């Protein structure tokens, strides 16, 4: 299967998972209430809202992140995952942020080389993450989420770092004409 086909089918799988397992497809509760947590490399606390401390995360995302963490073999630090509504508003998150929908993470890239960043993003793509954001004013942060319709953006001026762009093109993504404008868009 071509990488491009894989990405499309992964997106479709994510869509059907959302509708078929609306209640069972999430870990939810306060961190010490969550049962059946199966990730080797992460704890529920790492995904809790920085506002009310609650956790609601899509299981599929946790499984994927755990496989990414095993593949890259270095720590993957989660800055922000689930956000309750009030906290999302406080941090200026968009109204329909995937952080509310529970399939988004912001990853702290501090200390990682460009090569490690590229490799991390490549594995995120391989494990079903579809959408990514980079930020000039927060260069050590990568946003990744699993929305069905892939989207790429860059904020804060300039454009995506080379490792970011390279990970996408390795996956067969092509840059749209005029995409130097913010937010930059890519198509599959
Ligand atoms: Zn984010």
C-alpha cells in the first residue's frame, strides 16, 4: 500500500471509530479514576487538562503515541492534551479545538535535534496522526491531532521548519501553491 493510501484509510478508520465507539473509545475521568490504562510510556496525568485536571482522551491516540514513543526511543513530553472548555478559552484555543475533542497533543521538542524531530513527526504520521501545527514563537512545540480531514498550519510568521516540511513530503504530501501565507495549507 502506498503511504498516501495508508493515510487516507487511516483517516477513514478514525472517522468510523468516532461514531461507532463514542462512549467506549475514550479514557475519561480524573487521573486516579481511570481504569484499563494500557500505555507503557505515558501516565493519565500527562493528558489531564491544566484547568480542571480532568482527562478525556481518545484511546486510539494513546495507543498510537505509545507506539511512536517505542519507535523513537527517546522521551516524548506532552505539554498539553485534553483541555476543558474554560481552560481552552483561557489559553486562547480555537472554539472547535481538537484538544476539546480529545485527540490532540502538544509535544515539547526541547532538546531534540532536527533529525529527531523529523523522525518523531514521521512516526506520528505512520501511527495515524493527520494534522500538525508549528509555531515560530514557540519553536519547541509541535501540535499533532487525529482529525479526519488532514490540516497543516504554521503560526507566528515565517514558515514550517525544514524537518516539519520534510516529514510531510516523505509521506507524499505536496505543497499547495500560495501556501507561504499563514496558515500554510497542504493537500494530500
Ligand atoms: Zn495544540
